[in-house]
C-alpha cells in the first residue's frame, strides 16, 4: 500500500485487471484508516458507468468529479484550487486525457498523495495517451494482471479489441468504449495486434 504523504502511485494494466477497483480501494484505505481527506476525478468521456461515479468490475464504487478530456492551464488551476483541502487525489481512466495531463499530475505530486489508474497500452499494444510519461514520474507502479481469456494460463498484459468475437485486424480509432463484447485480456502469446 502506498502511504507516502506526497508522491505518485500509478495503477496500470490491460482491461479487466481491476485497476479502478484498486484505485477505489487505495482511496478508501487512506480515508478510513489514515483519516485523509480524499477526492477522485475521471474524464467526462468515460461514460460506461454513468456520470460522476467510478465503478469497478467487482462492484466497488465511489463518487468522482468529472474533468474535460482536454486539460488546459485553466483546468489545472481549477483542479489545484479544488484540491487545496484534500490530502489524497485519485484520477481514473487517465489514458483518456489529452493536453496537459502530465503537467497537472506533476503539479499535484509535490503537495499531495496522488493515485492514478489507467490502461498502459491501447488495442495496438502501444503506449496509451500520456500514460507512459505519467508512469515515468511515479514513486510506485502497480501492474495489474488478469488471466488471459484465450489460453487461461498466462497473465494478460494486452487489451485485445474484438469484432464479432475475433481480433480486429485493421487499425482504427484508439478510443472505442466497450466491454466484454469488444475487448478481452490477452497474454503476449495470444495477443494479435492489428498491422494494417
């Protein structure tokens, strides 16, 4: 458990690895056992579970403030002002943010404990958004690994995008919100990246 007063913990891995659940658990532990004041944020384009809420696949949930997908200097100043009274800041689905998300995280980690969760790679097996940069700044990185849904014997490190139950072979838009009908966790042996 990350218990530094200030700094950055990143929770990352493929889809279905319970990243959001681990984020909520970390926030709950800080609040319940350490008496910390906590706040959570998520991108306003992450709509699978509804507005102003983060829900894990195992059923944990927590209220969250929504931020615009594109982080500007104005958004950074608003978040910093909003976070003044909090000790711990959580950010979910961080891979979806564009603009100055790295700058926002960097500004927070020198005065707050920050816990960030997000996909490390997109469906092509490439770094997703600014997650690589954020991981590089972390005091601690927790990689989450579900079991590969194809072979069911190795840990999954990729999010396989599916179309009609088969791996997508052509490259397309990076952000495509879906669930078990559109993605599954795969190990390196079973993962089939699109090459066209």
